[in-house]
C-alpha cells in the first residue's frame, strides 16, 4: 500500500502579512521531508474562496515548486475543477502537460466538479451542469494529450482543430483520477477507467464495498484514456510515541479540520439539485466535529496514536483493497510544524516498513519517446 | 477558527417569552416558498449574534409558509432569515417578518420569541406560470416576487434548516431553537423575479442583496416542535448551548 500526503492548505485567522506565506512554507517543507522519507504522493486541492479552510486555488504552482525541490515523490493535482467557468479544459491539458514535463513525469491528474456553492456560485457556474461537464472534459483530456491535433464539438466546450502542446512526459498520459465524495462516484470512476481518489472518511466495511464495486465495474469500463485502476482514500495522520498524546493531538487535528469544513456553503445547501444529492465531504466531518478541536474518541479508522495503533489501523484499511492512503497532516496550523515533521518521521520509521520496502525507489516514468 | 457574528444583543426591545412552546403542532399540506439570495458580508457578520458563525458567502432566505388550516385559523407567514452556523449546525437567524393572522403572531411571539408583525397582506399564491409572493404592510408593498416556470425536483433535494430566534427568556437575551419537522410531498425550483424586495422592512436595514439564487417551493406536512434548546447569544454556541431542563454552563 502506498502513502501520500494531501493538502487543502488551510490558513487560520487572523491573517497577517506573513500568515499565508508561512503556511505555504510549512507545507513545502513537509513535502520535501515526505520525499526524503519515501512517501509516494503529494496531492494538492484546487479550491476557491473557501476562507480559512483552503487557500489553494493554484495547486499547479505549489506542485511545481514541490517538484523542483524533490526527487521521487509524485505530485497530484487533486483536483482540477472540470467546470468551464473555472477551468477551460484546454488550460487543464496544457498546465498538466507542463507540470508533468518539469516534474520528470511525476504528475497525477485529479478531476472533479466542486461541491460548494461558494465556489460554483463565485464563478457563476450552474450546479445542474457540472456532472455533464466533468464527463465531457475527462474524456477530452486524454485525447488532447495523445493526439497530435485535436478538435472538439461538445456541449460544454468546443474548439477547432489545434495542437494542444506540450504533450505530457508520461506516455500515453499521466494517470487520471476523479475525486470521490458522494457515494456512487467511485462507480463513475470505474466506468471511465480512472482512479478513485477518495476524499471522505468511510468505515472499513463501506470502503471495502466501494472498492469491490469499483473493481467489478472497471472490468467493463469504457476508458477515457489509459486505465488507472487505483483506489485511494484520505485520512488524518498524527503519530507519536505516546499513544494518548498521539490520539489527543490527532483528534484535535481532525476536529479542527471538520469544524472549518462545517462553515462552507455546500452546493446542496442553497441550490436544490439532483446533481448534488449529498453534502460530499461535509456530513461526516460535521458529525465528528460538533465541538471545535475535540472529539469523543478516535474512530477506528483514524490514523492517530502511536505507531502500533496506526499500523493496525492501516492494516485494516489495506484489507479493504485500497491502493493508497493520503494523509492530512495539519488543519489551520493547529499542530506546530515541528510536531508535524516529527510525526512524519516517526511514521516513516515505524509504520511504513510494515507496508513497503523502506528505501524509496526512484519513480521511472513510462518511457517517453 | 471561523469568525463569529459581531452583534452583542441586550434585552432592550426584544420580544419577551412568556411560556416556551411545549406542544407539537402538525399541519397538513403547507406550502413553503424559499427565496434565497446572497448579501454583502460585512454587514451580515455585524448583524449575527456573537454565538454564531457566518458562512461564506453570507446569505439570506425569505420564507413564506402558507397553512390553509391551523388551530388558529388560516395563516401565511413571511420571515427573513440570515443563515449561520451554531457550532457546525445550520441555522436561519430570524431577522423579522410578517403574518396575516393576529393570533398566530401572538402565539409565535409568546412561544418562540418570534415577532412577526401583522400585515394587511401576506400571501403565497399558485399561478398559472408558477408562484407569486406578496407582502403589503403599512400600506406599502414590501415584497412582490414571482417564480416563473418552476420545474419539478425531488423533495430530498430541498433543505429547510431550523430557525434561531433572538428573544428575552428569564430576563436575558437568548437564542431560541425553533425546530421544524416536515415531510415533502412535492417540490419545485425556479428563478425568482422581484418587483419589490424591501429587506429593510423585514428587519434587515443594514443588509445589501448581492446575488440571487433559484427559489424553491414545497408542499409538505409541517410540524412546529416544542423548544428543546436555547443558546446564550453572547457566547460561542459550543459553550453557550443549553438543553432545556438542564442548568446553564458556568
């Protein structure tokens, strides 16, 4: 099983002139350490306008910086919002190709459609249409990358024949993923032959059911491009020698994240539409975060505590059939940077060896022409 | 930490609750129209009690609720709510509103601390093109909105959050949790067009409408619930929420 780190890049108030710069600097320092420790991925979200919760509207720039400072870790754009008012699909293809080139073929491309009115409304995008635009764009991207020239006459965008350049370094193209928050989106992922980038906190049985469903449908998929058959999930990570300290700090981390998430305006909250039948990420974090920074006890799937507990938790996750766990390391800087780094080091030393060879292998991209 | 509202109320001028609502009232076939719009944030944050978090964008819903039959007679209410979070729970903080039934006005004020002024006209009508909402108060039209060609949607897609009402309880300003239960039988959604939208008349003189959202209409069996929770408006809701029958936190 692979391990990644996952960034919303949350920035606590009050926002002084140095606050955002320092948060970005902390995140980059964590990424550099993650690379040295053998983590496999760093993912960064694309969110707009989500005060405190996520100050990460341009992950491609953050990830390019990470790529320039690291050797092996893969960089995941998780996700590109496939809504034309927010990202024209040609620009997604172009930016992704450049990031894949400058990272030496280390890019993973996540796709999605946003789940908040704050973002969709801010760009005057119609929530009713985002499922359709995602489906159209996710099938166009591989063709833009693989075909020398490409023309498109669709519903959400059209373009006369042009060469979308440069082409990605990985051939035929970087792995494609879709963010999975609402139940059933993993089936959409399977239907398109792309990876399921889980962003909700399911229980073990639910996760296993979803992975099985994904793998089953994948066998009969109509691939959007090259098949990426991976399933990833997200978790919090706080690892400490003392289990009680690890759990307490980890719960503060997850509770703080959830409390910040609860202040977002989901699309479903104000815009009645079957396109957003669930709150996505929010219901579970709301349930778990009625009190800021506190929770009654760690849920069985939460990767917080001492190495022994975290190993047991992750073994349970591994048994569900997932390929990767991506960790949120901090929320609103509630955990001091030194403790975050120490947690990562301890995890790499004591937990990772139970799941993979400790020495990180240089990732060799599929041979480029 | 998410920011809090900036309003620190005193008891002055607030409705005084004589006896909190203790009975559940079930009403069949209520029509409920929700007119939703964003408002500029600075004034909205200032208008929210300090117990509550604003969401971003800050937004309001103007809710018209029509009961053709009730123990107090037929009634239509129109109330403006500024949306917020009490800890992580959605609430609609009631700014003000109107009703066409004097007895209902007294019942809401006595039981929930919700002051809805009696107006000449408070109406929610089905029209051939959709729905029309009208409020005339003091000889002046303060709301005239139409929802044209609304499309049918699933009831599960429509949300109606609970109210939070500021009133005086036991001599102190208190946020009353006015809770509802409802079973949606039919739901529609469409764009709202406003001939008149005077939110100042609904208790929001400082707010500015900045962006309109689609309106929803539902037909539902609607229940008014006994009050179970109250919140100290001056403390973060996480510390100031009290279940009735239990002592207030120190």
